[in-house]
């Protein structure tokens, strides 16, 4: 029997980058409504996220960056932290909760209380570089989780798998010189962020996908590029940057995946975790901007994480 934690906090919905912005509070509400409607929520233990500590963030981002974001935060209204990313009074509270949830998730699976955990949080994190906000991201949540797993729990080998339609440039920036972390990333190319796709390191596995790539080609390329690398790395923990914007109905890109493709890739990663990591999987929400496609894709992902399918 798989025990799965769903970690979230209502204050993650307080961060609001303005009318019409795709990374909206409605994303989390759509997921919660889907889990209620399908009764999948009954298979999950809902846990309230706690804020990350400065020391935990500091393992990834320097103090100057953390302080700069706090100083940028306006008392009212919004200002742009970068061309895509607005910061408003509630933003950094939400960012601290999103990063904190990822740390909590690691603690819950490493302690054996849960086998798997999903962080239904926002803002996302995988575009945030060591010293730079990008692409709706402030703290790199998955990187903070990985560093916590290694520093606090003493792990030697961690895998991060990122199937968001945009490359996790921030995660590459942070781990490209850290062979303890194997990073496997599929993404539309050429496409945003167009920055770290050419990084060549043994621990960085880039899987670029042409526009209009469908599920069959996605599965073939992912299996070919990732499976042997994961088996060779023997991760003690599997972390997932779970972006669902490669869905065919998503407005942000042109990859044509379906819910069954997310189910398939989750099953593959669960098998790797079962063999090498005592079944320990932590998944953190990244992108996904068509509310219906996002909700149904997360449902498929969670069905596998919780052993329901």
C-alpha cells in the first residue's frame, strides 16, 4: 500500500501576477476541484505547507539574492522582477511556502512516513537560476529539495526529472557542476528559455523535442535518453519537476502530450524509484496553463504516485 502526501497551502493562491497572466491562482483550485470530483483526494493525505527557512534557501541561492527579492516586494500593487515575472505583496510568502513544501516532502519520504509526495504549490521554480528570477519563478524549489536531501539526509545520489515543456534552465545552472545530481529534462526546442540547452555535462541529460512532437516520439526519446542514465546513477531519491504544459491543449507551447503520456512517464520513474530509492518519489508542480488539461494530467500523475492505477 503506497502512502502519498499532498502538500499545499491556501496562501499559495494569494500570489497573483495580474489579470490574464497564465500562472494564476486558478491553477491550484482547478487541481483541487479535480481531486474532489474524482474522489482521488481520499487516497491522499493533505498536509499544510510550512515556509522554507533562510538556511535551506541559502544552499541554492546566495543571501544577497534572497534579500533583494524581499526588498523588491512592494507594499501594494505589482512590480516586475523580470519581463515575465511580477512580484506583489503576497508573492514571497507563497514562494517560501512552495520551497518549504518541497523540503517537507523530502523529509516525509526520507523518514518513511510516506512513500511519495506531491507539492501542489506555486509559484513554480525550475527557471530560477542561482542569482536570477525567470519565467514566473523566484526560488528553485526542486533544487532546494535536492540540496536538502543531500545536506540534511546525507544522500550521495539524487535524480531530478523535468518533463515541463520549457527546459529547467535554473536547475541546470545550479547542478551542472554537481555530479551527485542527475538532471534529465525534456522540452520543446527551439523555445523559451533558450539558455542552457547546449550545456554538455555527464549529469545533464537534455532531450529536446520538435514542435508537434506527440506521445509516441516523446516516450521513445525519453526512454532512450533517460533510462540507462538513471539506472547507472542509481538515485537514492527521485525528484520530479512536474510541468504539464506539454499537453496538446496547453496554450504555452506546441508539444502534443496526453494524460496517458504523463501516466507512462510517472510509471517509469516509479519503477526506477522502486528499484534504487526504496520507492521514494517527490514531485513538485511546475507549469501547466490550460486548467482542464492541467487538472486531468495531475490526476493521472497522482493516480500513479498513489498506486491507484
